[in-house]
């Protein structure tokens, strides 16, 4: 018995001699087990520790590779200076305060790059906080300056995606890595973006795009345009995020379908095992 993710994969097995009756399209187990609840305990605790307020918009760049951290930092700084366009022409005395409500969280893919990324952020002159150094909750005050969060820990990205309003999935701009997992931020209903190099998730990307559930950009300039548009338009953010979450939830169940396909084989093998 062969269990495959898609009909395309199934069609590839038949020329190899596998009878069609033994091929089952069960879907991808990558969708099973992902969290779609932003209110889960781990995400709530991270929001508290990182000082993320309910009135803030959060831009997260996750699983990043060089030069993506520099690109996202530049995009963030320019977006913050412009202020939230969704607040149509706020009074001048409020512009600085409103623009401070944009937060940036960067999560490098590899731990051996944590120091490199920390140095990049420090050279920018921005206030930064490293996740590994947070022992008490950061203050969510009304000050105009809130720090960039560098997540230099392992195993927290899944829960951190639950904080994102806009999520950029890294490893997709450099042309070397083939993209990283965009299913996790999509499951939370974040507005998901990624670059042109996503061959590691070819089917997922194709289906997200078909369902208008993510945005694929060509380069840094188009990434900045799309992030700016999403930050400025809450309805566009919500529509993209809702489509992403619906898509992910609709794909779940591959594990159960695989077990259902295996059950007859296990049942038929039981008498032989007893005889042996």
C-alpha cells in the first residue's frame, strides 16, 4: 500500500508498477497537529513576556537567513517612520505615538547566526532585546520606543507565530534554502508572505496561492510594498489571514486517513501472525 500527499504523486507511482487500488491519496501530515488557536497558553505567555499589547501590530520574520534580517529591519524602520496609514492622517501630535505601535520580532533559522543577527541589530541603533535574556515581562507602556525582539532560543517559533499580524517566512529570498514552513503562521490566521524560492514547499505554496491565502513576492522591494499595504489595510490583512487559516484546517486529517488505509492490512496480517 502506498499513501501519497496528492493525486500528482499517485500518478507517478502507477508507471512504476503499483496497482491503482493500492495507492491512497491521504494528504500531507504536515497540516496535522499545527496550532490554530492564538489563545493557547504558550502564545499567551510569550505575549506577556515580550510586552505585546492588544493595540499593537506585530510583524514577525521567522526562519530567516542572511540577508533577510537586514531587509526586514529596513522595511520595519521605514514603515514605523511613516506611521499606520490605516489611521487616516492622524493629528501630528499622535503620529509618533501611533507609529510606535508597530512591533518587530525576528527569529533566525540557525542558532549559530544569533550573534551575527544581534550585532546587525545593534549597529542599526535600534533598541533590541534578546529572548534568551528576558527573565521578567517587558513593560507594555505608552513610551514611543519599543524594542525589536530577537528570538535567540530554540523551539518557540511555532508559538511565536501566534502573535503575528503579518508574517514573513524566511529562507525564501536568498535562493539557497528553498523556503521554510509557512503552514504554522497560516494556521494562526496571520497574513503570510514569502519570497520566490520555495521549492521545499512546492505543493503547499501552490495551493495557498490558489486559495488567495498567502502572498508570494519577487524581491525585497515587492516585499516592502506588500507589507506596507497589509499594515495599512486591516481588512486586507484579515481576509488574507482568514483564507490561510481556512485552507490549513481543511487539509487536516491525513494522519487519520493513513491509519484508515492501513487498518485492512493490519487486520489481514493478524491471522498469519497468530499462526506463526
